[in-house]
């Protein structure tokens, strides 16, 4: 059975809050960490980048990819060391985007 992969859909992720409401987010980027044996995803609410004056809240979660390449369950980042690593990757990403 063939698996169709739509890259346009891969740019978005839907989260369901505690009230069962769905919110659509656009994925900024993902990366893998061999040290923590996890992958990480950075994303922000769809439409948030339309008003350049407001600061965009970027959410970051860890995940272990599923066999089909999906995100699986998103996990909160728990340790200060792991946050430091994630912030360093994000800062490098921002510097590269500004160049």
C-alpha cells in the first residue's frame, strides 16, 4: 500500500486543549538530539506572524517519532539541561534566519 506524503500538511500541527478545543499551529522547525534520544518541534499559532508588532509565542515540545514519521505524543521538556540545549539550537536557528 502506498503512503502519500503531503508536505504542505507537514507544516501544521493541531493541539487539543483541556476543554477539547482544537488550535492549529504552524511548525517553525524540528530537530533531533542524539544526547537526549528525542526529537523536538518548534511551532506557533497560525496567523501569529501576520502582525509583526506583536511578539510571537513559540511553543516547544519533545517527541519520539512514530514509525511512519509522525510526531507521536508531545512531551514537555523537563530538565534545565535539556532546556539549555533547546535554547541553544533555537538561538542558532534565529541567527541563521537573520543572515
